[in-house]
């Protein structure tokens, strides 16, 4: 196994979050400044990233021939959510806000930024397409069920369906729908729009990492990092989720490489955008940021172990 992709991705995260953390500690950014970061990511750069990524990496034929991958991504997310629900019953988690972010942290993982370099370094560039298809399936669940979890208990609208539909219409879900629509109709984006979206989208991940570092920097990090709930999230996200997903795809009539990629993707750490959603909907962004950092560090050990086990199985 080539560890360079994993090591580079982890090191980049450490550097960017470290910059955000020490900037906050040095007083360069106030706690209120993180709101500007989350708004920029939520309303502008994340939709741009989705639009540019889907239209650049997908074709109509690819979508139709690889529909199993996003389906498996949906299955993984649901299985992880079920595991999170069982865990919160065991540990008797009573804080509604923290419970919803716990669900998000366990269910949604870093499919592209960490997943892509790892998958391509282990299985080759030809496997890269599976990563984006997996992210597509995960994104569909994120911008439907995930948004419902993020804003639950916050809305004055008591109509569950009405609240769900209202929160479903957000910048990223609209960008995803538009991108898939253009791909299926084989309509290319104008060059100026494509290049603009790609440039804007490219700063999403760095901004997210800076935001996470700033969020942790403004919190009581020493106590928060030892929060047992963070390690529950890490256990389910990094161990239980890939085990459940691996078992689900083992007997599926799909190529072995697809089974491996899907299982490895299910082993990725908590999605960085979880912290952005938590801040956007006022749902304990400090816990979300800690979950991202802790699971990312632990994944340096768990991901290579899972890749090794997959080589033994297949």
C-alpha cells in the first residue's frame, strides 16, 4: 500500500486547522468571525464546488452505468445513522442539539478530500470515478435528511413536511440538482461559468479547515477533546460503519474493485462540512469540529488497517 496519499491529506488538514487554531488563540479572529466563514462556505463556495465537480467529472453514460455506487453510499449513510441511534440510546444522550450533530458526524464522512487521494493511491486513478459517484449519493442524503437533522428543533414551522421541503431548498441542493440535470441532458457549462465555479469551489476545503481550527481555538479544547461522545462517534464512523458497509456489499453482484472502494469510503473520518452545518443552524459547532479532528487523526491508523483486511478478504 502507498501511504503517501493518506499522509499528504492528513498533513494538509493538520496545517490548515493549525493555522485556524493559532490565529484564533492569537486574537486575529473573534468568535463571531467564524460566522462569516460558515456563511461564505454554505452560500457560495460549497454550491460552486458541487456544480464544478459534478459537471467536470460526470458524464451521462457514467451516471447510468455506475448507479450502484451512489446507492451503496445511501445504504452506508442509513446504516451509520441506525448505529448512531442505537449508540445514543445506550449512552443516554439527552441533549437534542448534540444528538443531532452526533447523528450527522457518524453518518457523513470525508468522501473526497481524504477519500480521493487514498483510493487513487491504493487502487489507481481508474477508481477515482467511484469516489465522485459515492460522494454524489452521500450528497443527496446530506442535502435532504442531513439538513433535516441539522435544523430540527430550530424551525418555528411545526409542519414536518413543510419544514423538510423548505430546508431541502438550499444553495447546495439546488447546485446538485442543476449539475445532475445538465449532465443528464449533456449540456456543458459556459467556460466562464465553469472556470468561476471551479475557482470558487477550490477554496471550500481550505476555508472549512480554517473554520474548524478557529472553532476549536475559541473553545475549551482540553476538556472537549476528552468528551466520550467524540470517541463514540469515532468508533462508529471509523470501525462500525465500514464493517456494516463491507458486509452489505460483500454478496452484491458488482466488481470487486467497487466493493473495496465503497468499503474504504465508508471508513473515512467525519465530514468537515458537519462543522459548517452545525454553526449554520446553531447546533454545537465546537463538538462537530472536535469530532472532525479526532476522527481524522485516528483514521491514520484505522484506514490502512481496513485496506489491509480488504486485501485479505478479496
